[in-house]
């Protein structure tokens, strides 16, 4: 059996090193190596970091300016997840990353119940040898996800340095993500119910703001729930772009995230009493009025079998070039058709 290929590099610790070994290494490792902090932690724990003859296998060890550390790590290996030829809607691609418009119905990452036909399977086929390795494996670097039945934009790293840079931006909440959602009701700052709901407020311009913690529901482990302790901080903002019905019964909303938690928009809007149309988990059963929306509009909503949510815009700084990148993806055909069914006929309205 052939020996596994290894790379060995030396890292000289610079001035005023951070107090912990992992942080010092992550700061001073040569940029071209593209080793993320999580990868550095893994190497330390594996005993792959030495200082002379001393093995440094504790992330909390201290190092001093001028220390020379040696890292020995394996070359990227092929992952077991198989490559599959699946069509992709590619918005942008270079040697470091790829931006895609994911269709509703596609799972991002293989998991129990969805072992293949995922975005990762498709990317392994599309990218092939251009993947230089994420965390020691030849795989795409998933830095954020959108739900299976949500459509829209995703950025995926092709190299470890791009993965590290993108992950840092998501951690700082500096990535711009805006979604379009069709919701029940029309949120309004004048609504006393919303004014009295904990965690709900309005900012200038009738912008709805929901601030809470999110955690797994105690009643259903597959769901997220609004909590006020022992959860993860979450902030969602949303504004009404268009309302539908007479009286108004539905609203198209632009939503943006200060944080990015699982199901965040769906949970927060449901908590505010404005669940998404078609959402089988958080939307709740709502009886819509033929009088308000017309029979075609009610039928279109009843037949919409997924949450009406689309990741429409995505903006970030390219993690290698430093270029500001902004992308947008039009509404998919099913949401466009739904909105068309809800809008009054434009026939005979112009002179």
C-alpha cells in the first residue's frame, strides 16, 4: 500500500501572539496554505504540531514570539460522498468559490434520508479536481445552508482559504442575505397585538424586527422554537413590499438576517403571527377568503406545496481578492406564478 502523502511546513510565531496555541497558529500560518482555525485545532489534537522534539497537542498551550512550529498534515483525500452529474444554476465561479441558485427541493448536504442527489454530490462532479481541499478532504466548503424547500443563492468555497475567509464573514454577520417571503397577514406597526408581543418591535419605515433566542422545540426535535434562555441569539428584520387581497390577507416581504440560525425566518415570522404560505411546519393552517383573494388566488395558495421563501440576494467580500461581490436571483417560476394568481387582473385598466 502506498504511503499517504504528507506536507510539512514551518510556522514562525510573530509579535504579540494570542494566548492560545490554536489562535496563534491560525494567525501566523502562511496564507497560501489556507488552513482554517478548525483545521489547525484538528491538527493540534492529532499531535501533528511540534516545537523541536516537543509535541504540542493542547490548543490552550502558550507560545512565544520567535517560536518555530512544525505542522505535518496529509494532502486532501477523496471523500466517500459520490459525485453525481446534476444540473446546476451557476451564478459565479472562479478558482476559490462558486455561487449557485439552488432550486427548491434540493438538499444541500447528504444526511440520513437524503444520502445523494444533493448539492454537494452535484458540486463534487462539477468541480472535480478544482477542489483543493477543505479540512483535509476534497470537498466543497459549505459555509451556510438554505432549507431543502427554499430556493435561492448560496456561496460555496472550493479552497480551504476561501472557506476560512467566508466562514469569518458569516461569523461577523457581515454577509448580506435578503429573502423574499409570502406570508399570511400584513404586519403593521399600528397593530397592538404585535406591539405587545415580546421580542417584536418596529424600526423606521415600518420595518418589523424580531429578536429572540432559538433552540430545538421541546415538543418536536425537528423544529426550532423561540426561547428566552439557553438558546442562540437571533435577529430578523422584514418589510412589506406588496400586499394582496381586499381586505389585505397576504404580504410579500423582504427579510434580512442579522444572524443565521436554522429555520430563522420561518420561525420568527410564525411567532409574529405571519407564517409563510405553504410552510408545512411553521405556517399553520389558515383559511383564506375567496372574497378577499378571489378563487384563483385561494386555489394557488392551497396548491403551493412548499414554504414560499426565496434567497434573493447575497453579498460578501471575496475572501482572496477582496472584491465586493453582490448577486441576485429572480423568483423561481412557482413563486412567480403564485404571485401572478394573487394580483388583480390588469386587463382593461389602461386607457
